């Protein structure tokens, strides 16, 4: 039973957390770049190249030359929270339910014996 539980945790880690963290790190791994209009700002480039932005770069309160770097770090933190918080909640609930079931089984065995 314990080996099965450990295998499920490892499987959940591989199937959910690793692709999720890869998605969270995409702003740094594949930055928005390419040929664009000369009159575009950094925020315009980010909004044009990124299909899904959690943090709106136009709402960052930084100088124009620092928008890209501030956006990358803000986007990574926001995406990381989107991945880590639900995964942690599911993991915590799974561990809690498993311990609750194990305690109920131990109590049943002690009353039978």
C-alpha cells in the first residue's frame, strides 16, 4: 500500500508538476522577440508575441527600458503560483485522505483482533 502511494506521488510529480513548471518558465526560455515595428514599446512586443500573459506589461510601473525584465520575473512568479498552489492542495488532500483511511483501517484491525 505504501509503495503504491509513493508511486502515485511520483507519477503526479512527473505528469503535472514538470510540464507545469516548464510552462511557468516559458517567458525566460523563449522570450518574445523578432522583427517588429520601430515604434512599438517593449509592452507592445510582449503582448503581440505572447499568446497568454498572466501579468499585463502595460500596467507595470517601471521605466520603459526595464519593462521586459520586470515582466519576465513577474510572469514567472505568477505562472509558478498558478502551477504550485493547486498541485500542493491536491497533494495535501491526497496525503490527508490516505492517512485518514490508514487510521480507520488500523482501528478496525485493533477491534477485530
